[in-house]
């Protein structure tokens, strides 16, 4: 989904699909993000904002103190973690329960969901 959004954002900036890396996966998107590509920066920021919203909505219903991020995007490590943390801070209601929420990357990387 992140790669598809990058294709759309790049097209909106006038960049043809042929100029994007192949394969275009989460790793390539985050590499472009770290290089400062405007389309990738917009897509990663939106992805981190949506993840932060999802995490906050879930933790407001289910009181969990720790959330792990995994999957292909988790390979971005600090770029993903920092972006989600930034949006978590901006979106929090400043409630005591939300202040103890911890966010980590799964040590199994993209295989965490399969391993369990």
C-alpha cells in the first residue's frame, strides 16, 4: 500500500512510474524518504500519522502499555519509529493512560506476524 501511494504521489508531482526504483517496496520507499524525495516524505509522513491514529484508537479501547510494529515497513527502523512517535505525541489527549504507552519495533522484523 505504501508503494502504491508513492506511485500516486510521484505522478501528482509529474514523475513517471519508470523513474521509480524497481522493485518498489517499503524498503525502497523508506530509502527514498531518507534521501529526501518529496513524494516519499509525504507518503511516509501520512503512513506514520495513520499508524499513530490506529495505535491510539486501539489503546484507548484495550489498555495495553506496549505496541510492537512489525512487517516490511518495520525494516525502516528509526524512520518509522520516529515518525509514528512524532504523530503519537501530536495526537495524544494527554491522558495518564496514554502517557505510559511504549512503542517498539518487533525483533523478528517482517516475519513477526508469521512467527507470532
